């Protein structure tokens, strides 16, 4: 049996007397799009913050590529091959699109400060490789028109794509997408669905996503985990999870098997 790329076992997080996450466990296979859904306050972003190592779990463990990363420092996560976007966009607004992507790419720099200060040939070669990688991402996400634009002047939808590009610049094996369609219109959400499909199929990157838009979830997800009040409600295919009585009740307050709203 193939070992999962990522695995969470018995995760719990407690803030004072509140259990934000209560014994949550799941595994994600390489190449999969795995989505976490649930009502507001269900604990979805808290799970993401555990994976990103922003929060330490009160109980449980997480592993990546067979390695326990529960105690890994947050600033080392990107170097392991785990990248993340945020629901509230986190970019350097007074820098260009190219500069923002280069910041992500520099996670994997192989040169040293003294060599960089002297701008030795090895530094120049490394910089050229980083630039080539970033230019590939710009082409992949159709960002060429915004390449030299300041992020502060871009429309919201374009900024979401830039943040996605910066995450890809890290060369992740696992990409965490926190509400990728949040704030997007229908056309922009359709584009985001294409990016997610291409990221998994063309780039071979595994995706864990938190998302409210069930149309997007149904289109791109291989499996879905539904949680509410920090606890697992259901795990399975998008259709099976959306029609699960506990999930319907959590969203709608009743048990009739109706579709979960977008």
C-alpha cells in the first residue's frame, strides 16, 4: 500500500475552554485535491494553521512524506515543500508582481550572504535560474500583462492569482489553498478552477483546500472532509459528503437531503 503524502492523526486544539479542533484525522495521497468544508467557525482554518505550524496541536500529530513534522518550526515548512495561500491576501503591495514571486522563489536559494554581496558568478547563475523559474510561473498563470505592475494597483482577482503564483514559486509538493474563490466573481472562480486542475495535472502538485463554494469543490476535489464544531462529520466523494445527513443538518439546520448551498 502506498504511503500517503500527508497524514493528520487525532488533531485537537484547545483555546481556553474551547476545543476548536477535536480529534480530526485524515490522509492525503500524492496528486490528490483534498478539500475541507464546513460552516463558519467549524475549525477549517485552524486545521490549516496546524499544518502550517502556526498553531501547535494540543494532541495528535502530522506527517509529510513519512516524516513527523508536528514539531517543525513554522519558518522551515516552506523549505520542506509545503506552500500556502491565505483567505486574506498577504502580498508585498509596494513591490511588483515579479518581485513578489521572486520572494517565494528565494526560499530555495543556495548562495550565501558574502557571495551575494560580492555578486560572484555562482550568485549570478543562481539568480538566473530563479528568474527563469518565476517567468515560467508568470506564463503558466497568464500574469505577463501584470509582470511589472505594483501589486497595490491590481484588481482583487489578479492579486489572488499573484498570491497563488508566489506559492508556486516555492516549488511545493503540497499546496494549501485557503478559500481560493473568496471575493472572486463567477468568471474568476472558473479561472481558479482551471488553475487548480492544471496545478495538479501539469505540475504534479498535491492540493489541500478549504473552500465554501460547493460548485468549485465538486468540480476539482477528489475527496472532501466535512467538519463542524471542530469534529469530523463525513469523509468521501464530493457528492457523498454534500448529501450526508449530518452535513446537510450542519449547513441548513435540518436533515432533509438537500444540496449544500454555494
